[in-house]
C-alpha cells in the first residue's frame, strides 16, 4: 500500500509514514492484545520487556499517580472521555480518583493503540511523575496551612 499523502511505499506495521510522517490508516498493530495477557510472565513475553525493568514500569495493574491526582486532565489526555465527564460530579469524583489510580492503566492501555509495553510506559511515566509531584505539593501546602493555623491558635490562646 502507499501513503495517502506522499504516495511512498508503506508496510502495514508502520504506524506513521516513514517519508512524510502522516498516520498510516492501514496500520495493523502486530502486538495487538499485548495488554490482554492474563499473568505476569505472559505479559512479559507478549509485551517484550525484561523482568528487571518490569517491576518499576507503568503498566496495567500498577498504580498511576497521574490518573489518581490529575483524573480529568489525565482522562482527556488518554481519550477516556466518559471518565473525564464523570469526574465533574462532586463526591463521585473522590471515589473515581482512587478507582482511576488503580485501574487507570488498564483503561488507558485499551483506549489507545500502543505499539508495545515500552511505548505505554514512556507515555504513562511522565503522567505518573506529575501526579506524584502534585500529590506531594498538596500535602506540603496542607501541612503548612495547619502549622500556621496551630501557631495562630497558640498566639491567640496566650493573649
Ligand atoms: Zn507519506
């Protein structure tokens, strides 16, 4: 088949045109279903990753801080539009944050077409780091807020 735009020769495994970079509409993911693996070893074989890097990487079954703290933004970035809409409902959004943290990677893996586990991890790692940073910063601000409050209460009590 040929590229729709520049007409250069393409193979079905090319996600993008190697000449002009356009999306190959006939792209067939050779690893389609890698995230459907039932157990860890199956996932490692299908996902083409080694045991050592496996434990640290973002993958279905691993907690995603990005999905937990940045739910709506993360959902939009991963084309999980229903989640982004549900996240606007008060109270429901608190419960959803936890569910998204634990199940988010599983949803994301099915939402977009990833070439392999590494590509998935490369995209979810920055989300995870950003989410964790936001979480820590929020904790620090809350801590400072209560600290200032306690100091003020002490001063008020001594007057
Ligand atoms: Zn092209």
